C-alpha cells in the first residue's frame, strides 16, 4: 500500500464530489445511481446569479436500471442544481441510453451520443464511473469460473481485466489456478 505524502501548503479552490452506488431492486433488477456535486469555497458570480460559497453549482444525478447482463433498461437524469436554467433541457436526451449494454466501448459510444450541445458534460462524465460500478456490483460474489475470450466484446469476468488480476499473475495463480495462462510470448516484461 502507498500513502500520499503531505501536500505543499495550499488553499482550496474547487471541490468536485462524485459518488456511485448500486442497489438491488425488489424486482431483481439493479439500479446504479451516480451523483456529481461541484462547490467552491468562495462566491461564484455567473451571468444569471451568484452562487454562494459551499452551495452546489452543479448537482447532477444519473440513475440507470440494468439487468445482470448489463443491459440498460431505463435511464433517468436529474439536474438538481445547475448554473443556468437551460441545463435541464438535455435531460430527455439521456433516454437514448436505454437498450445499450455496459461493456467494452460503452463510454466511447455514450460520449458520441451526448457530445457538444446534445448533452451535459457533467452527466456524461458520470457514465464511466457508473459503468465501473456496474461491474463491481455484478462481480461482487467472486464467482469467477471463466475468463473472457481474447478480444471479446463482452466482459463477464474481471480476470484478465487489470494488472492485479492478469491471467499470468500471482492472484490468478493462487486463487484461480485452473484459469491461469502463461505469459504471451510477444509480451515484453
């Protein structure tokens, strides 16, 4: 484990908080909820008003309902605090997420859908950590009995998906020896 050294003397300028949660619904589906809140320790003058210190400039919420195969069945976004009244006008655009599947390429495809004036950059930013949260929820039982095929477009296992869970690494060797793979001959170590 590494520990960050004390920072240089400094003063706060901006605080962005992002939280993502996963919930099991009574109907068996999963709700993913992301919240982004921006505040400043000083007043923020905008063209329409001044945001007091510590008050939310942005408070955006994204709620995705998914099944266990990571298909998006419902998508709702809420502009709870915005710098401008017009920010709420793009909320309905995020219904386009319905029918998409969270997996390789999801974040790229979502960014294309909502780029520029078609979306809210803050809501779109929440989609990547919500996708990661989906995998944490689905893989929470540690029931890994397979490895995704090389080049697979669907992630069904975290094994092989990061450095610690690489197929030729210590964790897989120790806890999933039946799934261990030798290092690729073209991999430079």
